[in-house]
């Protein structure tokens, strides 16, 4: 299996989550990258279903934000 179908599927999943649930997607990315404080009110917006193993672009964004901020 080549990497292109995996990345395409991951990009589509990232874009659909950003379009359908923008606040939850951005909050989840910022929360797991360490840019948001650990707060119970913010944890309501965090969606752990975005962090499954095959969502490579979501993990990539989180890791890039951890490195640069």
C-alpha cells in the first residue's frame, strides 16, 4: 500500500472535521499540543475521536505545534 491513499484519507478527515465542527477541532489541536490550559470547561470541547490512529494529519498538526510553540 502506498502512502498517498493514507494521506489523502487523512486530509479528507481533517478537512471534514474542521468544516463540520470547527471549534471542537481547533480546541482539540490546541489542547493536545499544550497551548491551552488543562481546564474542565475546555475539556468539554475536546473530542478524543479525532485522535484515532489513522488520522495522521491531525497528529502531524499537533506535533508541529508542540515543536514550534
